[in-house]
C-alpha cells in the first residue's frame, strides 16, 4: 500500500527495525546507495529478526534510479525542516515516504525537489533535534495506514 525510501542509511539496527516494520505492514522498502553497512551486517539481521524473508526490499544505485522506479507516485520527504505536520495530510494508497541518513537528514538538493506541502515533519518539543529514524518511519507509516483503516491487516 505504501513505500518507504531510506536515502543512504547509516545505522544497521535502524534499517533492520524498518525491515521488520515493512514486513509487518505490507510496505515495500527501498534503500538508496551508498549504504553505511552491508546487507549481511549482523546488527541489521538481528534487528530485523527473521522478517527479512517477508519484506519486499529493493536496493537502488542512486537517488535517480530510485525516482525512476517510483515515478508517478506521490512522494513525501520526512525532515525536521518540513513545514507540514504529518497529521494534517490525507495519505493515499501508493504514497512514498523518503527518509534521509541518520546523522544528517536529507540533503538540501533532495529536499528542494519536494514542494513545501510534501516536506513533512513529526511534532516534537522545541529543544529536540530529531527522532530516531526507525521510530519516525513507524509513526508516519502507522498514521498513513490508520487513515486507510489498516487495510489488509488482521
């Protein structure tokens, strides 16, 4: 129903957690190289437990290749520099959620490809810098899925 894109993820356990999230929600996961780890990384596998075989995972050589695969889909950039809170959006089946690397977020040149209403932020306290990547992915994905009455879930 939805797709998550991790642009140049750096921390294996975060990606492992998101693999598990995607497997349990029917979400396809896209990883954009370069990755900060290998797909054989122990921490990645531990965090994803045995869900790797149930997740739909596509690795892209670069951002352009990823965009080609997702062409025509509505895309949202998740960023602390976003202007739209996630709960104000009416998500549609097929929406794509793009997250940046843990230590630096999405680069400005990629954020600039998204209109202000497609630059989404999760609410947090003013003195906070950011949320954990896998937590952010879960919050956003479950809000989008909730809006569709958890279609396909038991």
